[in-house]
């Protein structure tokens, strides 16, 4: 290590230290050495959490809702970004949801989409649903419809912002060359614009997906009790009336962290293989 | 331009390990903190303690989920504490299970130094956990002058989930579980467990319970009723009796669950969600651990004005709630002055008013000096409030916290998880 490198290294460690300490504490607590109910080194929490059907059901459900929401948000964001990139007003409207806190967005979804919500009241007034129970269950529902919509709405704005920025940096000369060589508008988009757009925005898409895996407030207000979303499961275990089960919260938290880290690593490997991408 | 400095991986790892070691070094010393300070104070004269508390601040960790309770604490208790004792009261949000985690973290991180909080609002399984982890200071409660006014004959107050609170937590209030219904929608609500089952079957999709504390109290009350009465579950945790009670409860639930809201495939997260579903007409019953919540929530406009409380003849669970001083309290003197004030007749009377909180008193009202008994009798009885003698006749005590722990675990594992 040369002297020149010490300062930036110290800065990076300073910034990363809360995370490093947090992860280290989480590992110790998962092994029964720290936290409420801690006594001695044990793999009991690991076995109980990883052997539990509810954990894996939660993993599957959380990954599925986050994936669908991210896909919906990305598709909508790309479509909108391509149309509003020349319009300042359009861009402003598209990024408005960024200013709304996640918990407020979740409350809005609850007010709009629950069986006694505004939409249900409108369909009732229109004579389509005689009672609240006739309106489809979109909140606390098995498929997490309102959760996916709320997730997607929030991430949409973030992805529009990124996509507009990426589109602004694209070299338009190749579009014109392709057009003069006889490519249709559709071909230009899929062969030239899309690969560059996707390459520029994919880190943001992965970041949105990883963020949704750990999002707590929205599932707390909108998700069903079964399957139990990962963040809810972590909280539930962390305040379990049985102190001896609280260690499981840390195991599930590490599992969520591993999922996100694995995803980011896979994305990194994929990017490195792209032609012309510099690290 | 590289984001990360180019150093050998070993260097980065070594530096990271050093950061971790430094950060954990603080937690490594697990010596006993000044657990005696509240206890020491309890040995001196009360006037010294009051003088010591003057000019201090008490940070009080409590559940902050009910605006009515917050208003009582912030707008009624706090100004009087400042005025009469020169003590500033700051209530901060934290629920029982989180308090345990916070105090454990404080002990790990700061060893023998003072923590952040001087008073905790607790009961039941939180009290058990705090005692299990040795996180409470004491004994000190017998030192409070107003402790002499407490109803020492009440089994609900003198036993907190069968545990003896003596010295380590001071009673604050008493509540009893009740179902809440709307007399317009349900003119004849069921008053027995079989009648409730029949009502649920006759009204598919109109009944459920939440998956938090209130819902669990409802289930525990049913377990008493279906399992042969509370007496069978008293005097400590008994595995065989628990299994019998649980099985009776679960088979009852299996038989009515298909007629629950959303066919029992999902449950509202907490009692606030229950109230919302009830007020919006999605379900016909909500519930509360406080028999008077129906009065306060109607006044707040959260529940419809025609809401009423009903008790099941098999009995409903009554319990007391308390305040405790943590082992590392920075200001035990202020906390004890506050705990004493909370037990004063004026503070207990105000708290019991339906328009304030509706929380039952823990004082032995008939034994209070004049004019207090008359004033307590005068607390305006609301049309929605249940009469005292009816409540007393239906009250059943809490049992050992392990029943609570096991039932929650089994309910989540069996009933919640196998929802189709």
C-alpha cells in the first residue's frame, strides 16, 4: 500500500464503516452471540430460519413482487422517457412521484384500491359492485396487486429520470447513418437506441429491484399476512415475544442481503462481458 | 478515474477488520452497569428524591400509536410535571418488544454508562423479557407515596401475566378486552362463543381478527373459554394443558375460518387496520384490549357513532399495564417522581375520562380520601361504555407469558401459514 492511496482508502472505509459494523453485528447476532436472547455460539437460528417454509415462501413472494414491479416500472419509464425527453413539462410530471415518500404512496394505494376505497366507491356508485366484498381484493391480497402497483409507481419516476439522462447522452449520428442505409424507425430503435438505453439504465434497474427487496413500509401497509414478505418477516422475528427466536431475524436479514449482493454481482459479470463497456 | 483506490485485497480486508474490531470493542465489556441507582434512591427520603429530580428531563419510551393517549401524556401530564416538580417529560415512540432490543444494544454498546431512557411503559411478556435479560432497575416501586393508594386486593393488578411485579414495575392502568360492533348493522350481537360461531357462519366475510397483540388476546380468551376456563391454564405454563387448549381453539377456528373475511387467507396487520375495515363497512366487528376504546374512538370520529362494546359470557381478558425504570436510566429520580404522579388520584381520574383515554384506574377508589370517590363515580358514563359490574363479572386474568409466546408461534405456523 503506498502512502498516496491511504487517504482515499480511509475515506471509503469511513463511509462504509456503518455498513461493515452493521453486517458484522448481524453475523454475530445470527450466530447467537449478540442481541436479545443471545447466549452462546449456535447455528440454531440459522437452521430454524433456513429450514422454515415461511422463509422461502417469503423469499419467493418478495422476489416475484419486486421483479414484476421493476419490470412494469422499467417498461413504463422507457416508454415515457422516449416521449418526454424533449418536453420539460413532461419530464417534470413524470418525475413527480419521486417527491412522494414511500409510506405516503402506500397510504394512497390503500385509500384508492382497498375494497372500501375510492375506486370501489366509484364502481359502487356506477352500480358495478353492490357491496365492498364484490370489488376485487387488491390490498392484503395473495398476488400483492396494490403493492406491485405502488412499488412500480415509485420506481417509475426514478427510472424515468435515469432514462432521460441516458437518452440525452446518446450519439444520434449512428441513428442517421442507419436511416440513410435504409433502416426503419423500428429497426433503428431496437438495433441502436435500445441497446444503448438498456446498457445505461441497467444499473438503475438493478438498484430499484434490490431496493424493493428490502422495502418495509409498503408491504407493512399493503401486503397479505401469508406469504409474509421478507422485510415483514425480519421485523416479526426481531420483535418475537420469544426472545430465543429473535436471532432468526438476523439470519433472514443476511439472506436478503445475500440475494441482493448475488444479484448485483451477476449484473456486474453480465456488464463486464458487454462489448465496449469500461468498468 | 477509479472509484476504489488500487490497494491489495489484503490491505482492504485488514482495514475493514480493524474497523469492525474497534466498533465491537465497546460492546465487549459486559460488566454490570449501575443497576442499583433506582434502588439506592428508594432507600433515601422521598423529599430528597423530589429535590434531586427538579430541573431534570425524563425520557419515557412508550407506544405512541393512539392520539388520545399521546394527548393525555403530552398535554396533560407533561405540563403538570413541569409546573409541580420542575421535571420535563419527553415521550418517545417504542413498543415493548423493541424496547428490549434497544436496551440490549445499549448494554452491548455502552457497558456501564447511562442509557437514554428513564421510564418504560410495559406489561406482560415485555416485563418477562426485561426481567429475563436483567434490564430493569429495582426494587423501587414501594417507595412511591402513592403506591399506598393502589388496589392491592385486585388480582389483575398484583399479578402481571402471573408474574409478581413487586418493586420492578409500578401499575398505571387497567383494561379489559371487548368486541366492538355497530348497533345499526348488528342489533343483536352474539354474547357466547357458540353464538359467535353461528353468527360468523351466517355472515360470511364479515368477521376477522388482527395478527398483532389485540388479535392474540382475542384468541387467548377463546382458548380459555373452549379449553375449560382460565383456571386450567393458571399457575405457570403447562405444556399438556396448553396443547389441549390450543387444539380446542384451532379446531374451532378451522370450523369458522372459511366464513372469515377473505376466507381467512389473510389477516389485518393490526388493530388500526381492523378499525378501518370496520368503519368502512368491510367487516362487522372490530376489537380492542380496552373496553373504553369504543368511547374514545367514537369521539375521535374513527368509529361510527353507533358503535358499542360487547363481552362474551365465557369471559374476556383483563390486564394491567405498568411503568418500569431501565437498568441504565440516566434519571431514575425524575422517573420515580413521574411514576408517583401517574398514580395520583387527579392523574388517574383524568386518564379514566372517556373523552381523554378511558383507561381504567388502578387505585382502590372507595378507600381514597374525599372528594375522590365521588369524583370517580361522576366520570360521565357514556352510552357506549360498559358498566363496571358487568366488566368485573366477565374479567379473566392473563396467564403465564409462555402461553402467549406459544400461541402466537403456533397460530402463525399452523393457522396463518396454511391459509389456502
